[in-house]
C-alpha cells in the first residue's frame, strides 16, 4: 500500500507530506490543490508508461493528465527551481527530484533522486491500477472498445470509456471481495451485483452491455424493473447523466481486488444524495478489504457516508484519512494549507475548519435568523 506522498514546489503546494490510508479523501475549496495530490501520482504513472521514468524525467502531458509546461508545474514562490515527488510503500521508496525547464512539457530527472527499482512493481505502476477522472463518459448508446485496456490492463479508461466493453467481457466473472456481494444479488457475478448496487442508486436498474465486433463498438442500455416485468430497453441518453456517470465508479469498485489502487475524482457527480451515500459505503467496504482508494470530493454525502461506514464497522477508523485544503487569503503567497481531519470510531469529526463541509449549517443559520 502507498503510505506516504510528499510534494515540494508542486503547483500550489510548497512543501507537504500526505499520510495515506486505505481510503483517503481530499476535500477543499476549488483551486486549493485537491487535484494536485492525485495529479502527482498520475504524472509518475504516465511517465513510467512512456518509458521516461525512472531514467529521463517527468512527462506533463499524456494519457492521464495534461498540465502544460514547467512554468505551470513549479510553485510560483519556490525558493529553488526544483520539484520533488516522494512516494513510500511498506518496503520501497522513490525520492524523485526534477530540474525545472520552464517551456518544456518534460521536466528532467535530477541525479540526486533516490530510485528503488522495486517501487515500479507496486500497484501505481502495474495493471492493478485504475484512474477515473471527473470528466467521465457522457450518455450514448455505443462506446469504443480496447482489447489492450480491457483484457490486458483490466482498466475502464480514464474517462470510463471502456466500461461497456469491460462489462461485456468480464460481467460473468465472480467478484473477488466477498464483502462487496450485494444481499439482493442472486449470484456472485460482477453483472448481477452491479445491477443490485445500481438499483440502490436508481431502483430496479438493469445494465445491458453487448460487444458488437463488426463495428468494433460496445453497446450500453438500461432496463428498469416494475412490479411484474422489466421495461423496454432505454438508451443512456434517455436516462440522464447520473447512471452513466456513476457506472464506471461502481464497476471499478466491484471488479477491484486486494492490492489494487483506485484514484477517483468526484464520484458524486450527477448523483442524488442517497446515491452518493451508496458510493461512499461501497468505497469503505472495498478499502477495508485491501483496495486502496484515493478520492477527490466536494460532497458532504460522501464524507458522511464514510463516517457512517466507520460507525457501522464497515471500515476501521484507522483505515480512513480526510484532508482539507484551503488558503489564507491574507498570505502574500498562494500557498495551500493542509489539515488532516480525524474520524473517531463513532464516525465523529475531531474538528470542523471554516469551509469544511459547513455550508449546510451556514445556510440553515441564515434561514433561522430573524428578519
């Protein structure tokens, strides 16, 4: 498991250490660096995939993220023109220092870096890695297919664009983590459990996927259960964004295995609050069973769903870390302040910094104020 991420002179982060747990949530105001923590790991992965790590440097443009050039990466008030990304696992460590090249999308690796080649056998760099960006697939009837992504790397694509293909190929496989089996699923297969979990988000949902080899596409449709029968098939375009947007998230959690690493941005997008709570519960169960999940979220329902999972013993409090990123507007530097938020065994938060999922209370106080 990835235990530590340390960043120096990385975008708006001057110098911060992030202890990482099985389930780590990054929250905070827009533009405060939530994405930066995940982006640093994505840069390492795409640079390794391009074969420029661990010997040449850091690629700022690629499959997972495009950050521009060196001037877009270096902390604006850096005292030295060097960027550091340090990652630590149980037995391995990478301390990567990169020289600054202002106008290049590749930052050269500095010779002072400490590289343990065994680190590149960890989940961040191998097949049991999945990243789902905030910009996921939009509803449509057919999607691209990829033999390499789906069957060699077992990935859904950064936008979840291969989810329909993945389900058509692997939907009949049994789920590895028994605690992820839904009580209403008749079998242990991925597709049956997917439908059961999706039905908690929208009642009676049935996902139908099919590989269409003659056009090299995969189709996606939905049906919904009524009292006595299933509806006709609906195109995703006629069911709204929520179901299709969350489908890769649910699929990634159900198909995950112990030792996998999942990076997920905004799992709550386009979801009803009750659906967001379901996703939080699923993430907690998967994390408790050895899947490491790093999440960027704006949702108090995700946070409270995780808190409820701790209280209900779905996940140990020791396996959850929450970070709140903010900035002192009176500071002369655009520097991120990072606060680690603790959750106790009853799901209670140890403190509530200003801006930390407190908008509901502020709005309620406004409504209760006298005229």
